[in-house]
């Protein structure tokens, strides 16, 4: 008896003497007892194995691919892989190499550290269950791998892999096993592979099937092998009969096949899941997939940060001790409005760019979601909660769910329903690696900028004398009125074309020469206009002649003009739009009708606001075609797109589901089509899919949401597009922060242009309408202040409008330095007292320009 077993026996006796029932841990043969074990006996079942597998150093892994910059190594035992940078020797592991020593992670959390894929699926009651590629595939010996060009393909069978296994004999005599199968297999490697999927029971002289060794891939190979060697259904029936096996009905159980491709491409690693090869039982649909949840994870001894693209961007310092706050989790491009929610998350900013990264010491990685970003989310957490690691990764909503309540009399029943249709989209991640002075968020932004330039042929801005001044004018709005106590809606003009001309004249007379005018509420009855398949200019603001005159005036004065149109959100149920046919559907089959959120309660404001419909993405092409055809008559070069760059939603119609990834692709196609007709596009929001087509972006995020787990907002978004696309944040006069000094500082720190939203008429017209947020938008209230603000910002930024932001750093609390190009730096101080930095004094709520350093 080994020393280990003796100690356990003594401990058990002592516990029983004390009146306690001992919990006996599983004991495995050590080196001394292993030799006494019959080598043909089956290995312990996965449920009996310890949480850790043998952790392999890169020197013990197999080199499977090499490029000029990188090497890819693979562990054939536990499916780990590692990336080695040739230039500096830095190694990035798919799972933490020191995870066996993690004293914080226990039970399932310990095993998750070894998982490359984590999935959740729905059961028939709508509840979700979590499985992972380690516990539910690797430990069960249910994964396959094959070397491919420049990489490795790993095929995980996750869950119960016995479906269809009745095609393989459960028991077969030694003689028949050899004569009917093994002896007929010519390839020695194939023969050994098949033999190890059975265990030999010496006492009975039979081979017994190892069910866990038959993944879906292995099962398919076995069936094909039987056909090749001539093992027939009659042979199978005879073997079953000899060993008392009876054919039974096939059981329904959760089982998933997830193929993951890892390949080298120059200095990048490409990780891909082909949607066509993703397989699962439709009774247990996949809800989410987490891909490489611990790739590059940093332990508690490392310094650096994780970068999340929240709003403009945010940093989460490694080991910041904020494990008592919620982990970071947010959907790329914001929430899917076609998934019904009564309440709205208290989130001020959404993710615009499908990227994330981590800095560890002098090294960093950046991940770009190339495919699947429409259904993606970014997740990040710090050490100290469930394990000792800081990790950042992406997850994907493969299928969504909803609830439907059936009521009758005094009874009601709520049941879960799931998104219909198959998921056939690809998920592709690109990992890039940075070191030295590039291993920071500035280096990540520069890398992503160059990626976009190469992929979409982005052209740099041309140098001009002045930066843009963005002016938004509101034309007509709907307002509730009453006559004899009977309520009705009336179209009310806030700015006619003639009045808009007066406002523009006052600005140009103040020497604001690079003016860009966005005009909302100009056609089809106001801001919340009817479907745009036809264009009818509102007569109350001047009609077609007024528009043509205003457009001609702007052209003569060198002012760019952007009439605004909404495609995705349909504000009016009119002839030409049928909600039952043309709108998206919730999973519950109801028409997707959305009420704006009440900012006080964060609930849908059904009592006071008018809802809008979500246009089915399938209808978007015909709506765009109709608008372009009618809009051509005005000969206007510019166009403002209100919603195509702001949000992306799905359509869950039962017979023709369009998931969010497919919807994203439709938006990209329509943006390309519009761009062919109108090269000067102004886009609201600025999600990544519209960046190749936008000349201007408004409502660009200038800060992050400020979640508790994050430590600092950074202008990553601006660092990506500055010098290639003009942009501005939200209108200055509608901002929650009315401190003009701080607004100027924000513009200088982020390279943002000046943007105001105005109307001409008296503000009292806004009262008792759904446009109360415009109460401070009368142009006379802001004219002088806007001119002063623009002149100050213009004097500083006009010389670097066409230059990229090369670096950004926090010099002290509330003090930031932004460098444009190579040697033009602006230091801003948001504090209410002067700041002394490196021998320089920056006055309170002021800035300093440093050039030639």
C-alpha cells in the first residue's frame, strides 16, 4: 500500500472516532502502482478526473506552423496552443501556464482556466446550462485535431457524444474484432486509432466500446471504416445479439460540435469558427459562445491594463482590486432593439469598434473581430473574483430567447421560445502583437487605423484653412394640439429654409468659413418622417422651391449641405408601410415597436412618447433604392444618415430570421450603394461598418460610460479615425455639461470639432411636445458663444486636422497630453486649480500647446 493511501486511511479512522463521516477523495495510481495496473483497462472517466491536466511548456508542444514573425505550437494532449514572437521571444498561451497553482479558482472555475471555448445552451424550459471544451470535451477525449495550412484545426465535441453510437458494436469478441475489423485495416495508424477506442476485458475475452472516445468526428470515421472493411449491419446485429444488446430508440440530449481553426497570417493569428460546421441538437440550441476566454491572461504579479472599446475607449488596470464591482460586459454596436426589454441599461455609451486588447509589461495584443461582430460582446474581468487572472475576450450570441405568456380566465402560463433558423455565420478573430513603445493603447489604435486603411483604402483628409463647424437645424416637428377638446397632431415649423439662410449668414459674416449644415425634419412631415421611399418636401418650411433655393445659397457660399434621412426606424404607420409585413419581429412574434426610454425611470415611456417601428433589414434595400431615385431630383451632393451608423437590429420572423450579423452585412451593402451615389456622407453614431463610407461623423463618443470596474477613459475611437474622417461629439448646447471651458478642453484633447443644434423660432413652441430636449436650442441663445468657442478651438486644431493622433497620456489627475503628428502636443487641465507638470504650469481649466518637442 502506498504512503498516500495509508495517510488517507488513518485520517478516515480519526474522523469516524470523532463522530464525523469522512469524505474520501478520489485516489489515483502513482508511479509505483501504475505498473501494476492492466494497461488495457479504461482510463478514469472525465467526471472522476482532477480539474487540472498536465500543463505543457512551449518546449514540450509541437511546432505546427511558422511565419516570418510568429510560431504556433500545439499540445496534442490538452488542446492548448501557444504563440511565440520570433523577434523578442515573447510567448502568448491560450490558457494560463501557472493555472495549476491558482489557489483562488476551485471546482468548475479551476477547469474553465483550461477551456478554449465555453458555451451556454437552452434546455426545453428556457434555462441555460454551461459547458466547456475542457471538462466536456478534452477530459472526455472527445476532441480531434488536424494540421492545416499555416495552422491547426481543433474539433471539439462538447457534451454527450453518444448520439448515433448504436451504429458501432458496444461489445465484440476478440476473435471477431480482429478478423472482421482490425486485420482488414491496412493503415497502421488508423488501426491503432480505432483499437484504442475499445478496451479489452481479459476475463471475458471481449472488447468493449469506450463511449467517450467516439466523438461525432470519430463516429463518422468509424462508419466509413466499416464500409471499407465490409463490416455490415448483419455483423452488427450478430454482435449485439451475442452480447445481449437490444436496439433502442435514440435519445435526445445536448451535444455540440465546435470546430476552431488557428492559423498564422504574417504577423497575426487568425482564430475562426466556421458557422457551417457548427453542429448541435435543435432541441438544445446554443445561446452563447465564448472564444479563448483566457488567451494571454495576466496573473496577479503582472502590470499593465486591459483595453475595452466602451464609448471612446476605457482602460481596466490589471489587478485593480475592483473585483467587488460587476465585470465588464457590453454588446458590440449596442443592444439589439429587436430583443424586447422593458427597461434600458443605465449605459451612456455603446461599443462602436469591434476590438479589444491587453498590455502586459512591455508587450501587448490587440484583437480585431473580423466576422461575427454583429452578434459579439466584449467581456473583461480582473483577478480576485473567481480566479487569479485578468482576462479579456469576446463572446457571441448565437441564439436569443424570449418569453410568451398565455392567459385564460384566472390562469396564465409563461413559456420560453427561442430564435428560429440555423446559425451559419462565421466568427473570425485576428490577434496582433505589439512590443516596446507600441505596446499601449496608442499603439493598438495606430495598428487598427492602419488595418482599416489597408482594408478599405481610407484616404487622409486634405489640409484646409479651418476645421469644420457642424450646424444642425431642425425644420418641422409634430405637436399635439386640441380643438374643442379633441386632440390632434399638427406639423409645426421650427426653422424654415429662409430662416435657415439667415442663421447661416450670421455665421459666415462672423468669418466661419468651413460650415457644414445638417438639416433634420425637412421632408415627409417632420423630424419623425414617414417612410422615405418617396420624398415630399414639407410645405410649411418652404417646400421644394425653398429647399432648392436654400441648397443653391449654401453652394454659392461654399457651405456643405446634409439633408437628414432615417431608414431603420419607421416613425409613422402610413400607406406604403405595413407593420405586419415590413417591420422586424420580436422573438415572441410581436411586431417590433419601440417606445423611447424615460430618462428618469429607464423604462419605456408608453404614456408620453410615440413609438417607432424597426424596419426589417430585408426591406432596407428597397427603401434605399426608392429614396435615392426620388432624392436625385434635388441635385444635392451631401446626405445625413440618422440611424444606419447608430444601431443594428435583427428580425426574428419565424420563417425568415435575419440575425444581427446578417443585418450588419445588409447595412454595409446599402452604405456602399449610397456612397456610390453620394460620396459626401455625414453619419450619426459612427459604428465600424460605416467608417469606410463616412466623410463626417456626429455624436461620436468623447468618453466612456465610466463603469466602476474601469479606471480611465481614453480617446481610442478618435485616435483611430483622426486625420481620415472629420467628427464631433454631441451638440454642445444639448450636452449635460454646459461648462464651455470644459467643452473646449474636451475638443482639444480628443481632436473633436464644434457642433451645435439650433432652430429659429421661439422656444415656447417646443412646450408640450416630444422635443423638450431642444428647449435650449434657440440659435440666438448660443450664437455669440458658439462663435467664440469655434474660433478658439479652430486656432488650435486647424494645423493638425489632417494629422493622426500619435499618442495620448495622463500626466496627472485631470491633466492629459495629446500629440498630433510627431511634435504638436496639447496639454489640457480639467481641474479647478493650476497643475504643475514637469516644470510646466497649466492654469485651471486651461491648456498649453507644445510644438517641436
